[in-house]
């Protein structure tokens, strides 16, 4: 399935239903709530944070944390969501409806900033070509200490 860029909700819903059919799964109210919440959530989230957000915004929904995990895994496999791995701290997810971007991540507080840099993108393509690769996708994650954590560290 191709990477989804700037899609509208109706198109996303059809993609999701198609993924469910291919996996012999039913389209349920719980899965619809997960998709709508994903679509309206602007940032990166842990499954537990996502679960708490749904419980807060949809207190009558009957969604368990296991349903969240299963649905996120299915959506990741189908490239409808992307995930950043934090090792033992789990994965943070985001809807894959944005143009390609990379991430810089604070090792202290977990802040994730997105960035785009044409010169980096160009250089990655050149490196792939120099090594005989056809670049189909990539993930760049830079790690460091954000300005806020840096100030705390030096006591400002």
C-alpha cells in the first residue's frame, strides 16, 4: 500500500475498511472511534496515552487497551500509521497523512519535533544511488537534549 499523504477522512475511512476486509476483520464502532481519534490527533502518542484520550473524549465507548494495540499494529502494518520506536519505552505513533518528515527527539522528556530538510533528503538519495539502491522510504531520528531540559540541567 502506498504511503498516504494529506488524505481526507473519507478516503482514510475507505482505506481502513479495505485493510479490515483483507484481514477478515469487521468494521466496528470501536475501530471507527480509534480512526476518528487518530485523524483528529495532531501529534505523536503512546498507546496508553491514546487510550486515555479516547476514554476522556468518548467516556461511553467500550474500547479496551488490547483493541487499541491490535488496531495500531494493523494500521502500522498497512502504513496508515507510522511508529517511532523507543526501545523498552515502547512506540509512539502518528497518522501517516503528512508529507515526509524526520524527527528530533529529546532523550530526557521525550519531546518530538518534526522537521524537513531538502539538503538531507537530497543527500540520502545520492547515498542510496552511490550504493546501487533504489530508495523507497527512510526514517531519520535525531536524539539529543531539548532547550528546556538543557536549561533545567544547568539550573537556569
